[in-house]
C-alpha cells in the first residue's frame, strides 16, 4: 500500500471516528458534556479501531487480483458498513445499560433528567424556586446539553389536555422525577409522556 493511500485511509478513519462519536452522543450512549479534549480522545480511539478494521479488510482483499484503487474503495466501503453496524449495536446496548458496573451512569444528572425515557414524547416541567414558590409550567422545547454551553431551556405553553401543577404537593404527586438545578436554584418537577398518552389526552378533550 502506497504512503498516500495510507494517509488517505487514516484520514478517513478519523472521519468515521468523528461520525461515530456524534451518533453515540445524539443517541444517549455517550454524554454530551465531554470537554473538547475528551471528545478528541474518543474520536482518536474510535478512529484507531476503524483503521484497524480497514487494514484487516484491505489485507483480505489483497488476496484477490484487482486494481489498487478499486481495492481501497472496496475496503473503505466495507469498513464504513461495519463501523455503522457496530456503532448502532453499541448505541442500542448502551441505551439499555445506562448504569455502569461501578454504579455510575453514562450520562450526567441533567442529561438523564431532561431526556424522555420513552424516546419520543413530550416532557412537562413544573418549575419552583428553592422557597417552593411556583415559577412556570410548560413543555420542554429546547435544552442545551453540550459542554461549555448555556444551560438555558425554552418552554412551550401547555396545550389542551395538559394541566399546570402550580401547587408543590400536586407537582410532587404527579411528576416522575424532580431535578434540582443547583446552579440556578430551580426545582424541575418532570412528567414524561409517551406519544400514545399525548394522543389520549387530546382525545379526552
């Protein structure tokens, strides 16, 4: 294999490592709060694995008579399919195994709280301050989870079929989880809805 082809394929493996990490972060298999340095570690590690897969496939294809460029393109194509496959499988496994053997979780508390465990479906948030005074209720629309980004959120007005819990005891009773944002001093009482539940709520009206 020529030096230029080695460089090209190594660069490609880095691109596959980048895409793999993006997929895993977007599917809650790896935390989005990684620092820039930590992201690079993940990308390099994934890129090395991808490159090793590529080398094995390339050597296997070397047993077949074909032009060098065709061999490289075929090896890259097969590698991309294998990388997509193992990334998807690992993502699925990680989503169902959020708790590590040492008791830690793959995501931080904010990510765990502000992600719907049903996957699709809305999250209702009833907000109170540390003095238990009601602030606002709404459906979570956008949440910043990236490292070093603002922790602001946006809320949508509750549509028909949803009830604002303005009393703390009522919020505690109906919510699935309470998330305490220690930086802002806000209590989030969160209720997770699956899509069938939302449809049923609308139909009830």
